[in-house]
């Protein structure tokens, strides 16, 4: 890197109807979550292709995304934790009331999906 350091925008994806809350990447696919309740899949290998698929992921806002063990995980303001196939975005599982409040952070380790909310951290065995 040389200073001063500058960034140059090389493309823009548009399509959500609300605030985009989270991004996750797997290979050449970018996943985005939004207050419109959807998850969108974008092609980052060819920015001209844009959105490849949209699914309604949560009844309310879709807040966080994480990829681990070949699975996409999402949380929403509907208090659910959901898992999705990466290839077709088919729903694999759903946990109702995953926390008492909205999940504020989520990561995937080699063994677990880890979520946090107000004053608690939970480990999920996928």
C-alpha cells in the first residue's frame, strides 16, 4: 500500500428495498441481508450479472449472515436463526426464539455457529 491510500468503486449492486444489514461471501457469491426480509445472492466474478437469486428469509428484517461448514446462516428481527443451502438457498432448519432479543453478532467456527444478544452468547451445533 502506498500513502495516501485511495479506494475506487468498480461496481454497485442494487435491488434490496430496505437497509442492507449484513454481507457474507462464499467463493464468487456474495450474500446480502436486508430490512426487506430477503437474502440476495450476487455474482462477484462477473459484476454485470448482478443478483442471481432472492429469497424471503424472515418474516421481518433479515439482520445477520454467516457462512460455515458449507451452510449459510441468517438471523432476523423475528428472533429466528435459520440455515440455508449455499447452492439453491433452500431452507435447512429454523430455530424459533433463538434469543430473547435480536441477535447482535454471529460467527461460524469449525464446530459451531455462535450468536449473541443482550447479555448472552449461545453456541449452536449445526
